[in-house]
């Protein structure tokens, strides 16, 4: 994996994206395990809402940790993960990587993210070298407004002096622009279980490494996957902050094609079901010229009133 750095003005203080790239730049702990031959990678944490580690950060770090043990010619194509415990902000996270298999075209890895001797996430990811084959995709929706024509979180929340508003508008590594309106300050009056949102990194990422961009996409998606459930229930992020518990439980992701996260990506989302304090969200991710680059599924805990 190439060295991580950010292209930004020289007089700018470290941005959220730069801090994120720093925690993704894991370092190897050598001589770990009973034989001193096992793979252990260690990374830091960065501030997040709720005084706990943001789940997307751990997802992205786990993907990078596994990718560090694979031939760079093989990029991740699928991932399945379970969130087990809240992550603490005051201690580093260790990623113990198990090399499950290296075949002719595919490699499989499993890792546990560990704090205080206990796993906070377990993840399995498969890698594949680039190969030719039949190419088909479901088309992107028609007549979607360009991201420049959609009000972003910065426009909506930037003037508000509140910790949550500042996190979404200034301290987040990614910019969000919700087609048809966000759920930051008010509910969706149509009670739809679908939404579309443009997403991109706030600054240029100074690397073309597919592993890094795919890990960053996993980081970004965790913050929007359950929004269609809130939209359908007539709730907002203000309700979550006021006592509606919400947390990711498990996460699956399939990367289909390369994409840069510092270009606008369109998330086309839906939430087909919610029950028993759980809800399920799906997303298809397109480039702005309509290339399908990823599909995502996430189940989360969300304690909404009946």
C-alpha cells in the first residue's frame, strides 16, 4: 500500500480527511503471536459523535489491515463484518489478521479488531486480481440533480453553533448532499423508505491505491446506511441525538469497479424492512457518469417506538 497523504493548501490546519488517512496508516506489530509469525496491525482512533469510535473507521482499518497481507495486484471485492462492541477513543485498535487462503485468482482474509483484549469487530474480506469477463450493470436513475445543484450538509449546518452540526459540516471527512432534502433538521414529510445522496471526500486523496479508495468508501457509507429507516419513520438525526438508540450490527459490501472517493458518488438507497428493534438498509453506489461501483447492505439496531 502506498504512503497516505492529502493534497491541501499549505496554510490549512489538518483536516478531518487528513486525520482519517493518518488512522488508516496502520503500523505492523512484529513478533506477535505464539510463533512470532502472525500478522498484527495497530491503528489509532479519531474523534466521533457519541464519544465512541465511529464504526466506519474500524471497517476501513480492518480492510486496510487485511489488504496489507495480500498481493497489491489483488483488490478487495467483497466484505462481511459484525460490529460486536463499542470502540473506545482513548486506546489504539489492534487488527489480528488470519490468512485463510491464497488461490490462483482470489485471496481471503479474516481479522478481529481488538481493544482491551476483546473484539469490537470481526471481518472477512475477499480479494481478486483484475480479470476480464462479461460486464453488465443496472443503470443509474435518470434525471438526478447534479451534486452542485443540491444543498450540502455544509450549506445546511455550517452556520449552526452546535457540536453535532459542526461534526457533520466541518469535522466530517466526507461531504454529503441529499437529493430532496436531508434529515439533519427536519423529517421527510413523504415518509419515503428511499433516498439518494451524493457523497465525496472533502479534499483530494493523494493516492491512486484501489485498496485505500475502497476502504474509504466503506468508511463513508456507514454514516448513511440507516437514514432511509429514519426517513420512513418520520424521524431525524435530532431524534437520534435525543434518545433514539441507533448502531450498526452487521455490514456487507461488494466492490464491482474502481472509483475515487474524492469524486462525487451517488448512493441510491432503500430500507425494505424494520422490526424488533432492527432495520435493514441497501445501497447501490454510482459514479456521477453512471458506473455502478459498489453494492452495500447493512442491518442496524434502531429503537423506534412502535
